[in-house]
C-alpha cells in the first residue's frame, strides 16, 4: 500500500481568502475602535472640565460670588530681584483657580494631551494657550458697548446658570493643538467653509469640536456640571466671513434678539431692552 507523504497545507487561493476576510474585518472594526478611543478622550475631557467647574465654584465661595477674570496683569520682571516673571505681562485665569485644583494637566483637552510646557517657573505665558478655557464674555464678565470697560459678573445673578457655558474646549485655528481665548458672540458664529482665511476669531471653539470631539462642544456649565452639546444646536454655521460678522454683530439695538443661543453663550454686555 502506498502512503501519501504530502503534508496538509493551505493553497494560495485559501490564503488569499483568509487575507481578504481579515481585511474586511479590519475595515469594519478599525473605525469602531477609533470611535471608542475618541469617546474615551471626550469622557476624560468631561472629567477635566467637571473639576475645573468645581474649582470655579470654590473660588466663587471665597470671592463673594464674583466670577474670576480671564487674565490679569503681572510684572514682566520680579520687582524684588529683577528676574524674569512673565514676558507677556499677563497671567491667565488658570493662575487664579490653580490653588483649588493643584493639577495643571486639568487645563488641557484629553484629546490633544498636554500641548505646552507648564514647568516654566515664574513664566506664566503658557496659560494663554491651554485648550480648556473660560467663557470670558458670557460668563466671567461684561463690557460697556462704547468704551469696552470690563466688569465682572455675580454668578448667582445670571439667569439659567445650569445652561450657561462657563468653560469649554478651544483651539487656535492655525495650530489646533494649542488653545486660545475667544469672544462669545464670535465663537457662536463660525465660518465653516474649508480653506477659508481670516476666520480665526470665529472658529476657535468650532475647530476644537469638529476636529477632536465629533462636532460636540465639551462644556462645564455655571453650576459646575459638565456635558456635551452638538455644534448645530448652539452655533450658527456660516459660509463666509461676512455672514459670521452679521451673525456676531447684527444690526439691532437689542442683544436679546441675537441669532445664536444666548442661554448657552451669554451676552458680551448687559442686555439692552
């Protein structure tokens, strides 16, 4: 009797079929994994913003319910030694709430990580580039309409604070890994046309939501709870800078009739009836 000594092996066709199945499964699963990773990053950012909001509430209890400023002037050199203090001459809001958090990493969007150095000693210039930042006009302060004198708000005197954005994600339009401060009315009216120029002042919140959080604005509210809101719910999405300007600065004497959601964003000055 003749014995077949050939070893069992895959044929080329069988190998190609296996490879094709693996490729199909990868095409199906990789986007799912990417979405799960993005969701986890957003959850971590929510946690950071929740802790920032809690620190803000602790500050309120120590400051007669007055919301902290978005920045304040500091000497560029130490008055006592002459050593470098802050090249910008400004310290950011992070400096104010840091005693209540004691963790600089909380100032950054988890989707991007810690994108600037914070171990810079007395140089606090990094605070203007954090990727989680303050709603400076709609929550922190308001300005007079002609000479833009800034006054700081009483938190409990604001309406709907559980729906008012206090802190949120932000991104510099030209370098999205960095954050930057923004104006309430402009941030609510982005120009979303791809390749558009001159849109930086409008797009600092929209870019962060669109690029890193699947068009969700990750937010800490005035009562310190954190949540996500779709950009289309609270923003007016425009196609030209002229449209964004008209949205942010409509020809009306009453800011109550602003086209965007003022419950969420607030107003850059006290309402005019």
